[in-house]
């Protein structure tokens, strides 16, 4: 009986993932950026299926013992912004990437199926607070302002803010950003730091990384400040861009959970730490992030 329930849930999970696709493929910039990550994503799907099958029994056991409350019973609903490769991006209609895989592994441990909801990055914290989603998993940096509104789990990855410039740019390091027009993703830490350091007038917020990079390609901004891994992906997918060697900031990524659901936060931390200890998280990171 327990096993059957888990198999049924796994079925819903696949349907949910498949049903997530929507607007991103209309966006020329994000379509371009998918190319660099597509190969990895193909492997990902197979591995995710295998993992789901192998973990079915374990998931059923955890479901029986760990009682977590979620927005929709039996489902872990994850808010993300799927224009942030290799953490989250579209492969066809499915949202794939590091965060999607880590979320799936956590959901399996909690005996839940996973549903991913794509939204603007800037809406994720509110969606967690208002109970539209259970968790925000979006390469999201632990940050004091956000901690006033949501809780974060333990960290699962390190993020670095970097600067993308045209190959022939006169900007040689982060010290040259004064007086330059900086493209950022609205609501991100990169946007916050640049606004503080250079003033709101010099910082143009875009709804996601792909549109910020498109603005750089179109000459509307002089540079883009964004997280390193998406930056590498965007630079690989678009000619004529490079990343400055100097880093802007080093940060921790973690999962945002409602302050009203400490039970879920604690259960995720237990699952996450097991996945860190047994090498699953590192395996997922290594699959998407190739050592330089
Ligand atoms: N790490 C950055 C932040 O949390 C950007 C995340 C993102 O754009 N998905 O603000």
C-alpha cells in the first residue's frame, strides 16, 4: 500500500514537471541560452528517472514517519525563475537544472512529489510568504533583508556575483563600474549591491538574467552583474561577451521556506544534510558545473 502510494506520487511528479513549461520558450534570449545546457539536461532526465525508481521504497518509509505540512497535501511546491541556467532552465516543456534535481531528491526523501512553478525572481519570496508555494529554490542567496521575511535552510551551494562585459569593453575590473550603466536582474543581490554602490540611476533592473544579457548584447547597458554559473552559460551561448576576472561578491545559496512552517524547514534540512553527506548534492553540482 505504501509502495503503491509512492509510485502514484512519482507519477504525479512527472506530470507536474511536464506541465510546467510555458512562456520562456517565447523569449528569444532564453531560448539561446538553453543551448549550452541542453546536453546536460538530456542526461539529467534519465538519471532522475532512475533515482526516482530506486528511492521509491525509501520515500514511502519517510512519508509514513515524517509528517510535513505543505500547501497541497503530498506535493512539495517549488517557486523558481527558470531563466537561470544551470540552476533552473527549460528543456522543452520541463524545468531542469541543479535546483530542480536537488528539490526532487529532497521531495523523494520527504515522500512528496515535486511541482515547480515558474515566476519572476522578484515574486518568489512573496509567494513563499503567502503560501502560494512551499519553497523558493532559485539559486537564492541567504541575505539579511530576505531573512526578515522568510527562513532559509542550510546552504547547498556557493554563489559568486560576477560582471559580464562585451569582449572589447573598457571595463577591466569591478573598480571600473563607476559611471557605467549596469544591467541586473530585479530583486537579486547583484541588483541590491549595485544600487547601493553606484546609485539607482545607474542600475537597470530586468525581469531575468536572459533579458539583462540581451540588453547588453543590444548595447543598452555597459555590463551585467549576475551570478557566476548563469554568467558562464550566457557567455558560452552568446558571442562577443566575457566575464571579468575580479569577483563582486561571494554568497551562500539556500532554500527559502515560510517562517510559519518550521516543520518543513527542519525536515528539508534533515533531508538536505543527508543528501550532502552521501555526496548526492555534490554529484548534481558536478554534473552541471564543469571544473575550469
Ligand atoms: N543569487 C542571486 C540572488 O539570490 C540571484 C538568484 C537568481 O537570479 N535566481 O539574488
